[in-house]
C-alpha cells in the first residue's frame, strides 16, 4: 500500500482505531470485499476439508503411532529390516537412474522424423497405459522357473536351462523387480522428456550445427544444458514415487525368496497387516523420513519456482 | 559426385551415405529391441489367457491350441472366484465415476478461488496440495486404514472414493491453475461489472473455458481410481464390495491358481483404461507437460 492510498484511507476513516481495523481486514481478505470473500472461502472449504480429514489427520496419527523409540530399536535389530533398507537403497539408486537415463536417450530416439518411430512410440507407451496389476502378474508368471515364458524361450532358442528368477536368489529376484519397474515407468518419463526436447527451438540446433556442434557434442552443449533442470526435477520426483512404489515388489517378487527382497513400502504393509503390528509398520515407513524430508523440501522449492506440472 | 571430383575434392558422398545407412540400421535395431522389450509381458498375458484349461503347465512358447474358453468363463462368471465379476466391475466403475466428479468439482472450485478470486490465503492451499502430491500414497496407507475404521467406513466403497479423491485433487489443482492462466482475467471482471455473482462466473465463464483441462484431469482421475490397488485391497474385504483388482489379486493367493482365467480377467480389466488412455492420449500428455518445460 503506497502513501497516497494510506492518505486516502486516512481521509475516509478519521477515527484511528476504525482505520486500523479496516486496514487489517483488508490485508487479511486480500482485497476481496464482503460477500466476495465469503464466496472465495466457501469455494476452498471442500478441498480444505479433504486435506484435513484425509491427509493432515492420517499424517499426525501416523506420527503418533510411530513415536516410540523402542520400535526403531526393534527394527534396527531385525535382519529382515536391515536387508530391506539395503534393498530400498539399491532399488532407488539403480532403478531410478537406469530408468531416467534410458528415458533421456530414448526420448532422443523418438525425435526421429520417421513414420515407424511414431508408430513405435504408440506401442512403447503401452506399459504405462496398462494397469500395473495385470502386467506385474504376467511378469511374475513369465519369470516362473519351471513353467515361465522366459525360461521356455531360453530352452527353445539357446537350449539353456534358465534359473528360477524369483525363487532361488535374492539378487536375481531384486534384479527382476528393478527390470519390471523400469519396464512399467520408463515410457512415462520418456514422454515427459520428449515434450521437453520438443520445446527446444529447432533454430538452436541449427545454429549449433553451423558452429560445428553435431551428434554427441550437440547433445552435451545444447540439449543437455536445456534439459538439465527438467531432468533433475524428474529424477527427484521419480525417486519419491519409486520410494513409495508398492505394486512392483508386491506382485513381481512378493518380497521373496524368504523375505529377502522387501522394500520399505511393502515391509510396512506386511508388518502392519500380516504381522498385525501397525505401529511397527508405521515405524518402518517413517524410517524413510530422513531421506524423504530433504527430497520433499527440495522438490517443493523446485516445483514452485519452475512450475513443472506432472 | 562428378562435380566434387572435377574440383579435386575427395569423394565424400558415398562414405556419408554409408554412415547414414549404418545409423538408420542402428536405429532400426534399437527399435526392434524396444519393441520386444515392451511387448513380451503383454504377449505372455495373451498367450496364457488363450491356453485351454490344463494346458498352462506346458513348456510351449505359443499356445498350441488357442481357445477363447477363459474369456468365456470370465464373461459368464463361470468359475467360483469369478462369481461376482460383473458386480465387482460395476464397483470399480462406480468408484471411478464418483472420483472423477468429486475431483473435478473440488479441484476446480479450489483453483477458481485461489487463481481467479485471488484469495490471499491461497498459497496455503497450493502448498497443501503440493505436499500431498509428493507424499507417497503407500506411506499413508496404515494410518489411513485406521482412520477409515474410526469414521465407520471400512469395507465401504466411499472410503475408496475418499482415498482416490485425496490423491487426485492436488494434481487437478495444479493443472487447473496452470491452464487458467491462459484465460484472460478481464472476462471475469467484465462479468462481475455486469452483475454476475462469483457462482455465476464460475459456472458460466470459468468451467466452459476450462473444458480441455477438465477432460485431461478427468481422464487422469478415472485411470487413477481404476488402476489403484493398495487402498482397495486394504479397505475392501467382502467379495461383494471388492473391485476387480482386489479380486484379481485374490487368485494369486489360492492354492491352485487358474492362470489362464486370471490372465483373461486381467485383460478384460485392462481393456477399458487402455482404450480411454489411447482415446485421450493427446489431452493427457498435454496435461502432463503443460508448462512443464519452461526450464
């Protein structure tokens, strides 16, 4: 409020106290007057109610459920939990980076102006379009050591007896889960990065080409600097989504063999519902907070300033 | 080429063409790998579904005697796990439609208030939505389940609708606010001067002009509700209140899993979202990347 306005207000409200009340109300209402302010508040109330009842309350309740330090001592002493933490870290580091890097490369591939590339893109987004459950059940059966399609194919084509992908070894099973996650989610990020590439003006490439930056150098000096921010935001967002990914592990490996491939999201649900100890489940999930809080803060800043919408 | 030779330059054109052909061949090879990688799990789904009962436990890589028997069993509910299949299908649909309606209503009202009426406290709502968007839903599932019991909504379809609306509205608010920036605020002001109430501006001006964003978000919400599994699994327990994914996952836990019926069910379940996805694909991707690449 500039001085002229203050002056005008002062004239309109000679009484100091009244003026102060008026100013405060005006600041609080953000320039909206009377009934308009009521309408604006009424329009927000439904969302505010949803947020309070179904997000704020569960969050607070969850924090209260998992507040006891004994729970964390119990978790840390549990070898299943220790393995789960290792799995979660491996899952995040390997799956997110392979997926995002693959998406970056493939988005370049899908820029090619060929009819068959456009047709392939339509097929390529199929894993994203198909619900998670049918695909993961199919992958689960496909990787069956005895009757699965993959081992049948290996036998028919190479005459090799394939391993029991999900039944025998922790690392094979974890690898299968990571591959399934990449299969399902790489198309989504490819489409996002493809849109990012398309937004780069073509003249920039032409100018760079004249200056001798083609191929890999064009990528390093033109495409990547322009995409870097988007790539970073996508990676952060993907890290959070992957941290909360329940379906992949639950349906592909089901945490097996011998509970060796659980991640925090599935272990929390297992502890809460199969073992019937909700506090322990909440504690398992909450032990991801030291990783989640910085991620969330970073992301909220980034998303607010650059307006990336997903 | 002859011109190049006459001028005494080395004949570079054939080499250039060779390199271009090599690159084209490389792209084709990559395309083939991508195609096989993408289609294998989907091929497996169809292969198993087309096998007649009892032939699932063989070592073939394509169905020897393809039959549509499993699909028939699913459609006619001819297996005891599929007794309520169409009822469950209806449950999924009911949840999906109500989620879409409520998400659009709540999301558009909130973004109208923040974006168009410029409510001073709007940033609080935006931040709450952003926070909800970045909290993984599976992390909230345990307290959410307990709270639904407290609300008396366990084994009730409304608990699922509440969950899906909760996780769909933040996305709706972002997209609406982004999209509304392309609609001149003068339109609202002109209507206000002509005496329209905020409610009239919302219905007569805001909603009609937001149609593309409404379609994008509606599709998103429908697919979210149809595809979501964890909350539906935790909150719905009786066969009659179950949705298709929950019933489908129940198969997995049975001792003699009839894989061909299961895959046929999975395909029937996946067809509607895939069809909707491809029908609204352009709108969806436009929504997903709207303003997303400003860098």
